[in-house]
């Protein structure tokens, strides 16, 4: 039995509605298990309903979006491209859509966090804050206007992502797998760098023999591989996430407990 092809095309109004719904709810219904997945599914639901007439395909498409996390602004590009792929190929694009999101959400988050969460508020906030401290009411107005403009930028990025998604399919065709695999490599590189730089473990335990003192972390573990302890902790958490008995909340509590006990016993240093 052949899959039904989409009979109703996604209009600009549909894309705008999806972008507005996502940007309003991306952080409001965030959770540590499915992260931004519920917001993505809720945002795209009306557009996906126009693509999928079959209820089973519609449900399958929604479930495919219930696992996602990236910077809100850059997500507009990714979700726009994903919607374009589903509009063209329907449920057959399910695997490609998931691969695209998984491959891009890491690198895009790195770019978005730097530009949106660091540079943008630092520059605009500094200008607005300085004006406000000088008693100039334009400080608050500039900050408000800047964020309103930024809101429309996010909506436009969804359209750009949608257009790019269409071009991606028509121009790459069978080479789409190569693109997603390349993006996956970039994503893994970004995650690897984040593990080494963001995950911090300080172990001050030392072995002393006579006048010779050896630090367990810097003298042994870091000599084997720099940032070995953060890598091992990340590997443990990744392993636990694959166990159905462990939820993200339980893992967070476990890490907190290990940190508190280890610090109390002098194994770790705060």
C-alpha cells in the first residue's frame, strides 16, 4: 500500500503560526526527559495535520518530534527545514527529518548560544543599561525595541529554514545522507569539545611516598588522557540514559549525591 502524498501545501501563514507557537512555548514546557520535544510537536501539529490525512501517519510524525533540544532562535532554521522535508515526502521523510535535527541541533546550539545568549544580551544590554543608569529613558525603550525586532528575525528564520529545506531535497537528493553524516561528525566534535571544557571534576586526592607526592588526577588520569574524568562521567550518564530504570531526574539527583558525598569525604574539591 503506497503512502499518501500531501494534498495540501504549507502556506506562509501556516509557517508563521508554527514559528510563533514554537517561540512562545519552547522554554515554557521544557523538561529534562523530552526537553523541547513537546514544544516542537505542539508547534508543528497544525501544519503536520495538513500534510498527513492519515491519522496513523500524523501520530507517527508527531512522535518523531518528541525528542529535541537546541537554542530557540537557531531552532527556527532546523524546524523550518524539517517541515519542508515532510511536506515533500510525507512519512517517508521520517528518518531523514530525525537525522537532520539530530545532526544540526548540536552545532546550531553552539552558534546560537554564543550569538544569542552571550553576544546579543551583552552588547544590547550594556548599551541599554548604561543609558538607563544615566537617567535616559531610551535605555529601556532601546532594549524593548531590540527584542521586538529580534522576535521578527526569529519568524523570518523559520521561513529561511523552510526554503532551505526544500532546496536541500531538490538539489542534494540521494546525497542527503552524506550531508547528514557530515553534520553528525560536526555535532559529535562539538559535543566532545563541550565535555572537555564544560564538565569540570576536581580530584585533590594525593599519594605521598617519602618526599614524593603524586596527584591522582593530574599525575595519573590526565596523563592517560586529558579530561579523562569528565569523559568517564559523561559515558556513565549516557549509559544510564539508555537504562529504562533511570530517568533524567534520577540521574541528576545521583550526580548531586555523588558530588556532595565526594566533596564531604575530600575526594572531590568544590
